[in-house]
């Protein structure tokens, strides 16, 4: 496509073109919505919501209906005199409707509902924790792609300089005036071979970082996908005092919320078990209908007539199922789960604070390394200029000039690697705090 056509397409279709380029924020949002790892864990909360719905449904009437039809031979008479006529058959209908409604459960259903809600929050916390891990990886691959592209430009600059130097040296050596020695020419070629090797490595890193980014985002491989940024830059914003991040962690860290909700859910399960020592108070109702045209209806209420009747009624009852040994064992088991989580909470409190502090100090160290690397890069640039000038006027060795070029390339690599390390240290700090950013 010609440059003019491409420009027209960009002007006419800004949305379509822009949709293929993603900022870091857009990559993170896309991953949050589409990553299979996140969606898989997010579905775990549905099981607890189903358990909550089941516990709530236990408060509703439980209704059962049994109905059937069967053949019956004819019987006439009463309890004292009757006659069986096997030559005449007819239908017999039976229907029985039963309903039970819990009136009071001593808080058992409330405990099960609360435990299911707590379990759902734990599952949501697991999904949020995985989301944080995925976003961290997205930041890693996004910054890694920027780093690889920047280092490729650094290597390409070195390849270009060495290529021009070799071309010039070849001419001077061919003239035979002694300005360029054979060893100088071969040394240039050795440095060029090393630079080309590094360029190949950078090209591979670009391809793999881009593919890894799409995979982590939950995106199918797309030849048109690219990131919006073109330059690896230090993440903006100054670091706050470490205490601020520790406070953030206990407010937003998914693992901390999972522990608190898990303890609450387990305690409610203990309360539900304790409620088993009391009887279930319920309201029950029953309606029974029987009919057969080949059986005489017995009008006497004192006679049991299962073939022609309609009865029903309501009652308040109590159901008590209690096995002391098993009941105590169940309570002890669930209480042990609560105690284990409490001990884990104590450990996590110290561990989270330590992890945040370590991430904060790593970020501070990485920030200081950027300044050191910048000074090294400036010194390397001065070295290249000085060595090139000396070699150009014939008073210096080729090795000095080449070492200056290599030092500049290494200094550029170290500088942008320091920026990458700082950005990832900030990403690690955000992950330790349970947030997307500081």
C-alpha cells in the first residue's frame, strides 16, 4: 500500500485501525476480560452461589405429589357383607400431595447462606489473584517487546557503523598506503559478526514477546496486532513511602480478603453444625384423594376405605436427628479448619508486609540503577566520539574505536534494561499490593 493510500485509510477508518494497536492499559483490560485462566477461576464462584440458592430454597415449601392409576375388580357391600365380582373391572385412582415448610431452624439456614456467600467471595478472590498475575505477565511481555525492539535498533546502529567502517577500511587496505592493517580489517569483521548475531537474537525476542503477549491476553494469534507505544520509558510517578503500600496491600490484596472471608465462612459452618442439637420446627400439610367406580363408597368414618376418600390437614411438628458422638466430631473438624485459617492469617500478615517492603526496596534500587546506567551511557557516548576522533586523525588504534562502539552498545543495553527492570519492579509492587497500579 502506498504511503498516501495508507494515510487516507488511517483518516477514514480511525476506529478500525486503532483497534489493532493496544496500549498497556488496553492490553491489561483485554486480558482481564478474555484470559482463560481468569475466566476459569471466576466460574468457581458460581458453585457457591448455587449453594446459596439451595440454602435459600430450603426456606420454601417442599412439595411432593404421588399419583397413579391401577385396575381393580368390582367389590360391593360393606364391612360385614361384601361380594367380589372378578368379571367386572374398572379404574382405581390415587393421588397424595404433601408439603413441608420450615418454621424455625435455629439459624442453621442463615449460617449456610452466609457460608456460601463467604465461599463465593473466596472464589472471587482467587480469580482476582489470578487476574493480578496475568496483568503482571502482560506488563512483562509488553515492556519486554519494547525492550527487544529498542535493543534491535541499538544493534542495527552498531551493524551500520561497522558495515560502513569495513567498507571504508576495505578501500584503504586495497590502496596499500598502510593506513589500515589487515588485522584491523579482520577485527572489524569479528565485531560485525557478533553484532549480527545479537541482531538475530533481538529479532527472535521481538517475535516471541509479541506472541507471548497475545497468548497471555487470551487473544488468538493476529498478524495485525501491535502495541501502541514505540519507546520504552520509565513509568511515571514517584514512589510513595513504603507504609502507604503496606496499607494498600491489606486493603486490596486478594489473598488477604480470601483469608478473612474463608475464616468467616468456616465459622458459620461451625454454627450450622451446632444448630443440629436443636429440633427442626416445621409446618406440614397433606391431601389424599382415592377414587374407584367399581368399589362401593363406605360412608362410615370409622371404616378404612382406601378406594373412595378425600382427606387432608395441617400440623406443626418437630424433627430431631441427633447423634452426639458424630455431632461433636463434625464440630471439632470444622473448628479445626477455622483454627488453621487463623494461624495462616497470622503468618500472612507478616508475609504480606515483608513482600511489599521487598518489592518497594527493589523498585527504589531499580530507580537508582537507571540514573547510574544513564551516566554510563553518557560516558560511553563520549568515549565513542573521542576514540573515533583520535582514530580518524591517525593517532589511535582501531581497537580503541571498536571498544568504544561496543561499550556504547552495551551502555545502551544496560540503560534500557534498567528502565525495564524498574517498570517490572513497579509492576511487582502493584501485584504485591493487589492493585493494577500504584
